[in-house]
C-alpha cells in the first residue's frame, strides 16, 4: 500500500497540474501535432490483481487515447507516468524502458513503435497477474507496421486504433480476452 501511495501521489500531482493549467485566457500557438485535445475515455471499472498495474493501466488508457488522437505531447505525458509506476514493478519487466522510449521519441511514428513493445509487455504482465474484476480486451491491427500487425489493450470491445490514429481509427479487432 505504501508503494501505491508513493507512486500514486506524484502521478496524481502531475495530472492535477496539467489538468488545472493556467486559468488566464491567453491564446498560444499550438504545434499542429498537438491541436487535437485528448479526451481520456470513461472506461468500465477495471480491477487488476496488482495495485501497481492498476495505476499503470489508467495511464496506459491515457497513452492509447493520445496516440489514437495523434497527440505527441499527451503521449509523452502519459508514458512518463507509466515509466514512474513501472519502476516499482518487481518482475524483470521492460515496461519502464518501453515507456521511456515513448517519452524520448521525436515523433509519433517512433512513439507508436515503442508503444507496441510496451503493449506486448503489458499484455504479458496482465496475463500473469490476472483480473480481480471485469475483463480486458487484447485488440489487434493487422495493418500496423507494414502489415506485421500489433496489439493493444482496451477495457471495451470498441476499436480505437492507436497505430493509425485518425486515419484509420476503427481498424482492428478483438484478438483475445484477459480475465
């Protein structure tokens, strides 16, 4: 529980500060890649058998939504939170390194490549840990990365493709269910 608090408080502060922002009505020029605001979907309640993975998954939802909206800055913010939480995982997980690769990626294509590695690692961890409540869907896009295909995790069956974003938002299918 102390680890959850140790991770949760800094992550919550980051999100609180970014959500509150500046209350002044100043107009700033936003780079084209960041003009689309990211709405984090209200997903069904998911309870994973590990508190740290629960926290990581909530930021993973934010990351997936950012990539689906082609938003580089929001993806970096979410990946930074994932990296902080992943450092607390005891297993030999590459989750922190995969999240760090997203944070340092210069463009959305490189972010998506690192996101694929992160998603594969998270799927593996979730299968080992299991679900306490609800279920997660492993969704698959067969066209990602030159038709090699790639997976991501969602708590709904609705496809919101993070690999092609707005270009092909609904491309993909449910590949398996994690219970």
